[in-house]
C-alpha cells in the first residue's frame, strides 16, 4: 500500500457509488476521483444549487462523467427516508455507499426529530441511510459501506444518559461522541454481515487533518479562529485527505472491519495505511447497545 494515490484507482466503469456530503471538501474530492475513473456517482447535497454546482465542476474536468445529485438532509429522518425510497423504488444500483457527510462543533441544536445535531447528522442519519439501502447494497458488485470517522473518535464515548446534551453540552465532546459512534457502527456492521454471511465490506477511514469547510462552517468564536489558523498551518489538502476513504471504497486490499488513515506523524497527514481504532471503540457490547438504540431512535432495522 506504500504511498497509495488516486493514480492507483482501477477503472470503475460499471460500478455505482453514493457519496454523502459530496458538494464540499472530502466528499467532493471522493466523487471527483471516482467519476474521473469511470464510476457512476450519485452526490448527495443539502440543496439543488450546491448539487448542480458540484456536478458542473466535475463535468468541467471530466465531460463524460456519469454524475448526478440528489438532495439529502441527514439531520432529518424524513429526508433520509425520501432519499432512500427514491433509490430503492428505482433501478438505481448502489455498489458502494460512502458515509462521508458531517458537521463539527456547532452550538447545541436539536433536529426536527429532537436529536442533538452532530449525533443526528454524523451517526443516526448514516445509520438509517445504510439500513434503508442495505438490501440494494448487498446485491452490489464488490459491495461496500465506507464510514468516515476522525482522530477525534479517540476522546469519544456515548453519552447514553444524556444523548441530547440537555444536562451538559460541549461542541467538541458531542463531535467526539458522533465520530466514536461512526467507529462502533462500522465495526458492528462488519461483525453482523460476517455472522450473516453477507458479502458486504464495512470499512472505516479518517482523513487526518484536511483543510475543508468543516473547520469553519459550524464552530463559533475562538474555536473558529483557531481552526482557521490550523487549516493554514497544519492541514493537508482535501485532495490528500480523501485518499483514505477512496482506498476504502475501491482498493481490493481494503479489508472489512479495518480502519484506514494517513501514514504521517500522528496520522494527521499522508497516504493511506491501516490504523488502529481506540480500544474503547472496539468494545462489542457498547457497539451492540448503540446499534439497538439507533434502531429504536430511527425506526430502521437491517433485516438480518
Ligand atoms: N477535514 C478534516 O480534517 C476532517 C477530519 C476528521 C474527519 N473528517 C470527516 O470528514 C467528513 C467530511 O468532512 P469535510 O472535512 O469534507 O467537511 P466539509 O467540507 O464541511 O463537508 C461536509 C459535507 O457534509 C455536508 N453536511 C453537513 N451537514 C449535513 C446534513 N445535515 N445533511 C447532509 N449533508 C450534510 C455538508 O453540506 P453543506 O455544504 O451543505 O454544509 C458538506 O457537503 C466528515 O464526516 C468529517 O467529520 C474531516
């Protein structure tokens, strides 16, 4: 895997990908590279205008790219159901779902269904989306679910007794919770598909620190200023940051139940390599508890 780059992506003609949050940052770079390698790519975006602009940018580089967009708000389970229903009610194939969209460090806010916004967007929305699309994905060719977590998962835990932060909320603690949930979910999905003998790979990735809109769109105050400086001084490009999730999505060597992050110092930058999740994020009992809670909160099951 040494110094894996997008040049190592084989022809993806005939393969279909859904990339969430694909108008910006890592999602856009992922969609752009997949499309440039012949894949059919559905970008999900929060508005028609953002979707059209992203598709136009990709087509200006690759005029024959098979790209389209659909609107999806992961913080709203009605939107997730509508999006998934439109896919499953059509002939659209999904070989690979890239659960990429995310929000970081917003002030406390609740979603339409009453969930804390980072947990809802980063975890619950993707949990529901994966469950609703799972029958389509499992029929796919080299089927995969890629979940994008973060180094921040290491400081995370699930606040089972205060999931919405009503008693105590810190933007960072709740971002960490959501990224910890991403790891628990992807590893539990891997365990469950293996146990059921279903040929779907569940692969985790993180991008180190990559300069995108993530650091400035939701944080406020001093945190926003620090993030802006960090993006200039410490971060790698979004193009480099997308490599780990691209590797997870397409490379034959990417293994289910594995986590891929950058190979540089502190996993902050570099080329994809296998990395270790925090030991607490590999706890099967916590993962089972989160899975069952997520089924209850979203009303979505996986049918196995
Ligand atoms: N950049 C990093 O250093 C870094 C580090 C660790 C992990 N990550 C993870 O990487 C992933 C991608 O982030 P990024 O860095 O590329 O940030 P980004 O440039 O801000 O992109 C995030 C994407 O998610 C979308 N999104 C936000 N809330 C959404 C919602 N409710 N429903 C649907 N889509 C929503 C955004 O849409 P809008 O444009 O409409 O806001 C955007 O398309 C995230 O999961 C993030 O946690 C990033």
